[in-house]
């Protein structure tokens, strides 16, 4: 089983159980009905309203396609675009970045290229001149470094994509769990729907529970015509019962209230990480505005790499979970940079060294015990 500090695991004990059970009772009455392939109309409307309220993204319900989560939605997009273009896609992904996103692209036959990211997210000054069909980006909370893409970079990325006919896939996976400062508008909100450069991926697995396996894709009208036939051919991946329960949970406002509670809990845990790991020589908890993980930096160069390797071994032996920060850089997997493919100068940044820990994999008491043990490991190294 994953340890208490394993990344990628949300707090799953805090859904308001009476409200969630009530939503499922409502859904059970409609269990015999089949939802359309694009999704239950009521759920699509509730998601559109949720995005308007929570993310400032005003779109019609017709722009929403129900998915089984962000990865399934990404697979749908890549299948549709690859079929339309009749060739393997060239897909740019952030470096460092989330391994499963580049894995999905590779499994769909795409050629994957690395795009350098820094503390503020995707480095738009180093975007290549050509090569790419699709760029996958996490502007609201870059993974794993935690940066939020500044507004100027968001506009630069949109301008660059429009000039070159590149489709932007915006993964908005845990943007609603930001606990400090106001979130910037999504790329989809800044985009011209008529131009249609941005597809927004969302999931409910981080805010409700991973087992739910439900999410959405927000597609502008120009791209809906490419994606909808593929979804209708493949069929809808989410059961009517799940969709009805989600629609009810959204309609009553319970999801917004639940998300607010989660923000507070994650903020408390993030503060605890800083407190428990304070004062260790060469160790720094990277500042971030929210999300489900924390990055514990262990210093640059060979010394940082050796310390990271030793810490990873010991936390594995202790059953704590946690992941090497260096593993999120793609050069370790032999993935080329988009700059080298286009002949442009630049390339990916050098890997940093540290440990990525999750904030949601245990209850409060176990989480605190795990942090204390983690401190002992870091001090021993």
C-alpha cells in the first residue's frame, strides 16, 4: 500500500457523508436510464455553472463533455486530433511534469517533446518555432514545482498557439485547492471560443475521491466537431448513477462547501510540513499556493542528488511514501526537447533534487507521525 506521504492521494475521509448519500439516493432512482454519450444534460449544465462560479470560465453546457477523468479526457482528445490529422501527433509537455500525462500521449502514438518549465510554470520565452501540434500545460498549479503561470505568460502562450495552429490542453487538476491568493483566470477563460485554441481538462477525483473516476472536457465549438464523433463512437465511460449523483452534489452547492473545507485542511497540513521540517541544514520546503503535495528541496548538484537518492531509499524502507523530485524531469526517459527538434536554442532545465510528498494520504495523526519520521531521515542524511 502507498505510504502516508505518497503523492497523488487526496484526503478521502472528508466528503460530507449525509449529503453524498443523499445524492446517491437520488441517483439510484434513475439507475435504469442511460445517459447520452456526451454526458447527462443536467450534469453538463451543472459543470458549466460550476466553472463559471469557481473558475470564471463562462461557457455553455454544450461545450462540456463528460469523461472518466483527466487522463481519459486527454486520450479522447489525442485520438480525435490524431484521426483528423491522419498522422502521429507532436505533443509538447512540461519539463518537469506529471509522468502520466506524457505516458498517455506516448501510448496514443504521439511523439513527445519536453518544454522547459521553471518556478512560474511553462517558460513561454523558450517555446519552439515549429514542430508541435498539441501542448499540455498545467498553468494553475504546475506539477511538481507548484508555480502558477503569470498572466503575461498565459497571453504569450495563447498568442503563440494561435499563430501556429497549436491546440492547448489545459489540465486544471487541482486548481480549486488553492489556499492563498486569488487564482488567475484559466487559459480557456482567456481564449476566444470562436478561435478555439484551448481544451480544458478537469476531474472530480482530487476534490471528492479517486474511485469516482469522473471528470470533464471543456471544448470550444471549433474543436467539439472533431471530438464529439469520437466520443459518440466510443460511448460514454461514466455510468448514469455516478453522473446523476454528481449533478445533485453540484446543484445543492455541497461540492463548493466541501472544496472550501478541503482548502482549509490542506493549508493546515502544508503549514505543518514547514513546521516539522524547519531548521534542517540544506533542506527547504518549496513555497506554493495550494494543491495536494509539497516539494522538499535537498540542494543542487551532486550533493543534492546523493542526498535525494539516500532519502528515497530510507523513506521506502520506512514505508512512508514520497517520490524523487528528479524523476519528474523527462531527460531521464530520453525524451527530446522541442528546441532540439526544431533547431532552436535552449532546452530543458537541469533536474533539481528533493522529495515530493503528498498531503492527503493519511489522517491528521498519522500524517504528523510520518512527518516526524521523515525529519529523522533527513537529519540522518
